[in-house]
C-alpha cells in the first residue's frame, strides 16, 4: 500500500493490527473521504456540497490525476444557510447514512476479488479526511479557531478519542449535561457524529493538512505582505536566499 495511514495503523494501538495478523488473506482498504462546498453559479447564490471517496491502495501518482478517475461521487449534502448548530447536526446525520456500510465492512470484513482473481477479506477503514479548515472543524466537531487534531494551539498530544466518545454518550442525561460534557472535552455538542461508530477509526488521526489555506495563504501570503514586501533595501544575495527558501518550502 502506498498510503501514509498504513504507518499510522502499525504505530497506533488499533486492535486491527492484531486482527490482520490472525489469518491469511486479510487486507486493509484505507478509505479517504473528501468534501468541499462549491459555488455553482454566480447568480442567485447556488452552491453544491459534493462528497467524494477514494482508497489508499491506489498509488498517489494515479489518485492525483483526474484522467485516471480514482475518485467516485458518494453523494451531495444539503447546502443550507441555517444556524451553525443545525448545519453541523445535519452534516453528521447525512454523513452517518453515507458511511453506514463501513461499520460492518470495517469490523467483519467483506470478501473482494483483486485484479488477478484472488479473493481477499478486505477491511475498509475510514483513514483520512481531506478538506479545508472549516471542513476539518465541521468533521471533528471542534470549535472554530481551535486545532482540529489536538487540544492546544501549541504542539500538543492528539485529542483523546475515548473521552470524547464518553462525552457524546451523555446525550441521554439531558441537554445541560450533554453540553457541559462536550465543552469539557473541547468539542461542539453534536448528537451523532458520523465517525463515532466506525470501527478502528480515529477522526483526529484522519485529518490531513490543508496546504492551500494553512500553508500557502496562511503563511507565505501573509509573510510576503507583512515581511518581504516591507523590505526596502535588499542585496542580490539576500534576495536570492529569500527566493530559495520560498521555492523549497512550496515544493
């Protein structure tokens, strides 16, 4: 497999590693989900909210080429302008129905036939989500402005999945207790996040970097406007060093 999440599977404490070693013919199918709200027309503010899927078994050199058709359309989510809490619950309710088949196929496995005709017991595991920062906070139920992966603005251990799942189970104890429990673990009070019942999955490990908004626009664009553009006297050597630094970082 050519997907980085395989290393996460080996290094983490997921019991799937022991499950795969218990018998021959088993394999992991890392599920990669993508979503992005797209403006369809300039007039009348029409937008679409597609959700796509690909698998990590396909080499990334093929996945990133549109001509290879390595992505499939899972469905369209409702694009509404309701209150944020309603939009968040609506998103996770729809996504819960979309990823429902992964609950069984991830835990017990599904018999699949490879290109050479050999049958394997495939465990399809939700391994990665690709989206911009607003999508990341929406998926992880985290608060806007906070890190969707960890609990601090500085380098910090990942969010504790078990504590968050226990807080989500407080929904039966009443609205006040549920909101308080979610606030204590730093998430929004979402009733049924779509990833809560997915086996062997950790949504906080599944978040991928948003290179466009976080790295390019969030770092280089502001660094150029606030720092480089304000420099009035630069030698040729200094200009060359700045160009080399930006070029290497962007590539």
